[in-house]
């Protein structure tokens, strides 16, 4: 299994193929469209992320010491952003996720090309995923 940093480097490389931000947005939309469908039963208030302008649901399951993330959004670009986070973080241990420096967000220019509300939404998604990781890490240690 690849490390979080190896996965981040792959994302950076994929995005470096494009100079034009319209192409990068298209790639985000494609990533969102490729995301596995989130079961309707997970589209709950509890899984809804605060701080996002669009509606974003993140479901986290804990299997074999690793977090399995699934998500959905009603906005195409936001769905692509959460798809990137899942690509990089899902399948890792709570400790790996909590220790991760998500440098790919700045490296691909995502933060500077998002509106302030989308940027806040991105931070809220990361915070939620790290929150899940912390909760499962605490369960492991108790």
C-alpha cells in the first residue's frame, strides 16, 4: 500500500499535466463523477459537513485498523475535491492520517483557485476526516 505522501505526489503529478485551470477543474469534475455512489442511508445530518456552501456528506468506516471513507456532494467541483481527499487518505490508519501534512492542496494550486467559501469547505472536510481519525485512535488506545 502506498503512503499518504506517495499518493499526494501522484495527485501533484496528475495536475502538473495541465497549465490551464479550466482543465484542472474538468479533472476535478471527472474525479467526482468517478467517486463511488454514497448509499442514501449515509446522507444524514450527522455526516453533513458544516462550513461548506454546498452539501457534502462524509461517511467513515473503520475496518482492520484503517479508515474507509466514502462521500458525496451536490456540487461537481466539491465532489471532485472530496474525491481527492479520499484518494489520498482512505485506507490509512488514524495515526497516519493525523500525522499527514496535506501539502498537495497548495502544490496543485487548489487553495488559491477556490473561492473563500469553497476553501473553507475544503478545510472543514479535512477537519472532519482528521476528527474521525482522532476518534478511532482514541478508541484503539482506550
